[in-house]
């Protein structure tokens, strides 16, 4: 047997990996290890066994019979040779060769697998998750998890190159202010007291800044007890970053470098530098704070065109429009559906205009719409010129409060033009200057749009108390193909500004002290200006892998209902165990 000198493939049990055997190995004695993918017998004198490992499948020819079944774990030793003419399999990377004159050693027997280990076979997800150890043998899952490892490695390497230090922060922690529901862990030593699992290392990383680690990162596990969706699990991983003596621009540059390096490793191509857009511009042009830039359909403002209009439906603070190229042939029922959707999204209605050929030759296009007869000549001309809609297009119009008009059309834009997130090309975007607050809570206090440690925009600081809704923050998001990949902000490091923000949020000094006292206390001992970010790794890898659900890039995910069919978690605990941590069993909920 000849192992390739210095090859990582060889171990004390094998010389080669199955998928790496080709013409170059012809004539060599080799030994491979793996799972039985298929077995065929040709009478008593010849058996064929396809052996699979994570690199692929190789055909082994055994003189005589062999007592192995699907998914048995075996080692096979023989000599590589070209396949006889007419038996070459062009679909298999190893299809030109086979290992001949094999002897087989059984390393582990297997019960019949719950499903065939083959990407082409559709299997119900709950069965896949119950038997995840078999599911993960499938090439697609092998590729996804190996891609994930590569992405993690390149993120780590990039942060290391940029001078960042990886620090692990605790999983048993105190509540943090991201606003999601937290998992609680009862304390055995302090009955009646609880740890929480961190929603993110937010406060820990800020403490590390006070501690002088001026460039921190971590591939951190975060836990949030929230309803699960295709893009959300209880636990997820993020590239968590924080740096001192930096501006927003520095953070954007660090994170761009890491993400673009990972993209290059994952896709083989380094994307272009990531463009920036302000939150206000994103809402204005795309009706969302996470615009998908793979397609146009930008929103157009018609407020000036319909200023002082007689058309009742357009007598609103804002009139916004969107053009659907070639959409004039949409039938009435489709248009009614769009109108229903707009109403469900909160709009009073949706107006539509089909752009048609005008009267005579060379004349301006006409409009086909129930509203057309109410339009003045200048409104008609204004609508056409502002939207630049052409014959055959459809113009959708929402007249309402500004934000609502934008977001309703923004959602219709995605409904109509959208495609799967993972479908290329990959379009990254920085959205900056988010508002400081987003809506108000039950007590009419503004709600922090990011978290309460986010620094207001310096130009807006003097309006913090008088007009909080108009205050921008130094918070920013990274968006990929309409998906929010991550967010971050410049933090407040000055006690006076932090007190003002808490006051606006309706957080009393006592409450701030009891919830975040340890952070505020640390800040009194010399806090550097600092800023940070977190990139969702599950989402990033899912996009690179072409998967719609992050469950496909997580080794052992939970189902949509938050359970793990393999381990049976979550499970009731024995009363004795509960007593040990100071809890009494409650009656089970249905
Ligand atoms: N902690 C924030 C999050 O997890 C990110 C950040 O502000 O750094 O979303």
C-alpha cells in the first residue's frame, strides 16, 4: 500500500479517501474506509460494493461473495485499475476506475437505515432530524457543514489579520438589553435565583473595551427564546465584534473585510466593496430597511404631482408609486389580490394604472384605470413623467402617511419582484443612520430601535428630549439580498448621554442600576469610545450554500416547534432534580 506522502487523507486505517481515487492511482494498492452505499452480486464469483465517505463513492470489486449490507462500516483493500471498457460511469468522479481484487474487513454492522443516504431522495424533515446522524452523511449536508467550517475559519483568520483578539464570554450570564425573551437557568447554589443564557455578548464585549482589549471578536453562541422560523433558531452563532477608539466607518471596514473574505472563500469570488445607503433613503427608495438590490422597482414620490388634487383617494400626506415593467397585462383578479394585500398591510387602498398606447401616432401614452377619469391632464402627464412608465407597464399607487405608503409598496415590491434569498448574484448593502427610537411602548415611552447603549447621531443630540422621533442613531445594518445579516452601533460611553437616553426611554435610575449597574459602574472607571457589530453566521452560510432555511446549515437544529426529535428535548425533569435547583414541578402545559 502506498499512502500519499504528507497527505491528510491517510490515517493508520486507510491510504486514501474514496472520492479521491482516480486514474493517477491506477496500479497502486490502496485501502479505503467508509459506509456501504450499494452492493451487487454477480453470481458466486464476483461482488461489487460501492464504498462512501465524505469525499464520494468508489466501486470495489470483490472476488467471491461478501456479507455486507447498506451502511455497514467497512475497510476495503485492493489495487486500483481502470474500469473495463463500456463500464465507465461518467456521473461519478471516480467513475473511470475501480478497486479490484478486494478484501473486505467489517468494522461495524448497521441496521437498515431509516432512509437512503442520497440527496435525490426527499425525506420528511422530522424523520431527518430524528436520524440526523444518518441525514448528515448525505453529500448536501456534508457540503453545508464543511462550508460552514470554512466560513468560520475565514472569518477568524480575517479578524486575526486585522488585529482582533478572540475572547470567550460566559454562557451563564445576567439579563442583557436586546429585548428578546431569555432562557433562564436555575441556580443550584442559590435557590430562587437564576442565570440567563445570553442573547448576545453585548455587555460582556463592552466591558472588554473598558478592560483595554481594544479589538475583540468571538464566534459567539447566542440564545433567544423566540418563535422559530426558517431563518430563526433558539440558538444561533454570530461573528461578534467590538473595537475601541473607532468610528462607525472603522467598524464597517472591519466587518466588510471579514464578510467579503468569507464570501470569497465560499463562492470563489470576492464581491465588490459594499455600498452604503442611509435608513431614510432605504425607506424612501425601497420601502424597507433591508432592500434587496437584485432588482429595481424603486419607489417614486408623486406627492408633488398630486399636491392639491381633486382625486379624493390621493388627498393624503404622501402619494407613492411603483412601476411594474410589463405589468399592464395583469388581469382584474390579480389586481384585486394586490389591493387586498395592500389593505392587509395597512393601506386604505391601492390605485393602479395600466399604461396604454395613446390616441394618435406619436401621441403620449394613455392610462387605463378606474381612477383615470378623475385625473387632470397635468396629473396624468406628471404621473407618466415622474414614474417614467412606458406602454405595457403597470403603475401602483398608495396614498397615505409617508412611512405607511413606503412600507406597503416596499412589501408589494418584494411580493412581486422577490426571489429566494440564496439566489445569486449576492448584493450586500450597509444601511446606516437608523432612527434612535422605533415606536412607543404601552407607557408612551419611545422604544430603542437597536439597544439602549446606542449613541445618538451627534447632529441630533440636542433634539433627544424635545423630538425623539426625529433623532437618528449611529446604528447600522448589513443586508444581503433583502436579508438582515447583522447589526451594530457606536455605543454611548459617556454617563451624561446614557442618563439622558435612559430618561427618554423611561428607564429610571434605579432600574438602570439594577439591570445594567455592572456596566454603568465599569464605565465610571474609564470607558473608551467604542463601537461594534454582530454578523449572523447561520444566515450567511445558508445564503452561500443556496439554502432557504438555516436548519440546513446547522448540525443539530430544533424543529419549528422548538423540539429535538433525536434527543427528545425539551423533556420533563425528575422531581428530585428540580428540588435540587430549588424548583417544584408545575402541572404540564398542553
Ligand atoms: N448585540 C447586537 C446583536 O446581537 C449587535 C451589536 O450591537 O453588536 O444584535
